[in-house]
C-alpha cells in the first residue's frame, strides 16, 4: 500500500492476523510511529487507526478481510 502524505484511515477490525512491513517512510497508529524496516503484527479482533503524516509504502498481508464498521 502507498500512503500519500497526510493519509489517514479509520480503525478497521481485523478478522484474522495482519502483518505490516514498512518499506519506506513512516506509519503511525494508536501505539506509536514506525519507520522503514518495522514489522507490525495485529491479531484477530484488534483495531487500530492508521495515519502517515509524511507518506509511506508498506507491505500488508491479511489472512482474511478487514471489516470497516
């Protein structure tokens, strides 16, 4: 996924594990900021709001679809 500078998405609910690898730039969520090389793992049933003030490129692996409620 490529986030433009200032991008923000609402908090989806994960219906399976999500793995995120930040390839360039930085991404923020409710727990902090993550630069290039960071690996994030979110479990089934979790939610987190994502933003990228400066823009970023991430590799996102979803084991099942996310639900926006």
